[in-house]
């Protein structure tokens, strides 16, 4: 593919490229040498699972691979001990070495659901960071001033609000930038919250006599709550290893406004390209396509049919988890407090949660809504307990 064609593909879905002129130069040089560009992406294993927010960058990395370039995927097992301060209003709690190792192991398995293993170098930044002498750390820190660090929006907000900023947090963008020096990155991919860190990488590479990397900046995916970026910390995520049913249901629960962002960021479809006459069908199509991408076409079709039956036609799913209730004989009945029933069937994690769901009208027994927390209900063999839209138990 010619250079202009490559740039057009790379540009799609980005917020900013710093700079496109430099990207053209790098692509031209690599083509003349019949080589490839080194595309850097780093992820700290602060949580065990990747979610749809991570796939925005992973899909862009896969595009680079399809254009013949190589991805340098850095697992930030060293930087995870600091914790990325991007977008944070307070200092992160440090993770233990065991937690970092377990999370890193899950990342290794999950990234290759999207990336081509043959065109990926997977490295850990502890390999070089742990070898640095303290004098080298001091020298690295001397390359940036506190004033420059406070240009970063999240640091400035915390400083003005008199919220604490750990000295070690100032080291984070420096170490991320130094990673670019070590791996000799031609391009680094990251979200808008990473722009400052990517620019630090450019400056450090220049200081070390390297050609500065191009920063490819991507939009952040807002989580299912419609307010904050998708994150396991906020509980608003859709994990790429979640079951197809859970993924389908979560996508169907997002707002219509957010649906258009998901089409744009995850599928590259602008609202002007979509038929908006039937919003429900449009959301079903979104859920179907994302379920197919991560679980295959047969799973996507199964979840589509399940959703239509259970939610559109108010039917019951073909498969339900069964729960054996002590003292209930075949064909018999048993009286039980509704809160106790919810706890025994493991539909809730606490009595407080059970009472809240009952008061909200989210609990039904054989289609009849239960609204009184002190109510005793009569349970028969085969009765169906339902909580919310997606949780079912058949009592036996």
C-alpha cells in the first residue's frame, strides 16, 4: 500500500497525530529500507482483565500490523508499582508483586485475542527499570522541572485543590517516556489522558539522540455509566473475557447517546452512516457485532435470540441456573422470607443489597413482583426467581 493510503488508515478514529508530517517521513523511510516501524503501546497490569476501552488502542495496533509494522507491547510491571496518575484525583494504592504478576499473566493471554503474535514483541519494563542505579534515576528526574509537571492537567487540579501528590507520581511520565528510549519507538499509541506522557517520551528520545516518536492519540471510551472513562476501578466496564451473555446484556443497557459513541469509537461508524429510525434495533446490532467480534458469530446469534425472547417478548431463557432449596420436596411448597431466599440462591451478596432490590421492585417470583422486604413467599418446585433484567434461578 502506498504511503498516503497508510496514513489514511492510521488517521481514522484518532483525535490527534503529533505530527502527521513526521509520520509521513517515518513511513517513507521504512518503505525505502523495506523495513517496518516500531509501534509502542504500554499497559500497566493494575487489574486482571482487559475491557472494551483497551480494545480501542489494540485495534489501532492491529491496523499497524496489517500495514506491515511491528508492535512493541510493554507490560508495565515496574510502573504498576507507582500507579498511573492519569485522570486520578488521589494517589493510587501500590499493588503487591504477586498481584502485578497475576494480572500481567492474564494480559499476556488476552492481548493476542486481537494482536498478531508473530508481529508483536511483548516485553516487561522491569527488565530495564530494575537495573537502573539511583544516580541514573536522579539524572532522569533532572530532565524535567516541577513547573513542567504541573502543566499536566490532573496534577494541576490536585495541586490547586490542595490534594496530595506523591513525588513518585512525578516519576511515572518520565519512566513511561524512558521506555520509548529503551525500545526505540517510532510511534506510540495512547488515549487522550496519555498525551502528556507521550510528549515526554518525544522529548526524552530527543535528549538521548533519537528521532522523536510520533504520538497517535485516540479517544477514551466512556463506561456503561455514561459519565467516566471505562475502568474496572469505576465498575463501568465490559470485559473482553466476560461471557457473551454478559457482554450482550451490558451493551443493551447503555444509553442511546452513548450507543453512538460506541459505534464511532469501536466500530468506526459515524451517526450519519447509521439508520436511526429504530434505536432499539440499532443497539441490538451494536451488541451483536461486538459479541461476534469477541465470541464468534454463533455466540452472537445465540445471545440475540436470548435477548429477544427474554426482554422483548418477556419470556424466560432456555437455560437457567438451578438452585436446590432444602425442605422443598418435588411437587411441594415451602414458605420462606424473600430476603433469605435471595441470599440462599446467591442472587445477592448481602442482606442490604437484597432489601434495596426488593424496594426497587427488581425482584419477581414467577412473574409476580415482590415489593415488601418483610414478606414471606410461597415457593414451589420449579418456580423462577428473577432479579433485575438478567439474573434468573429455577428453584428445585
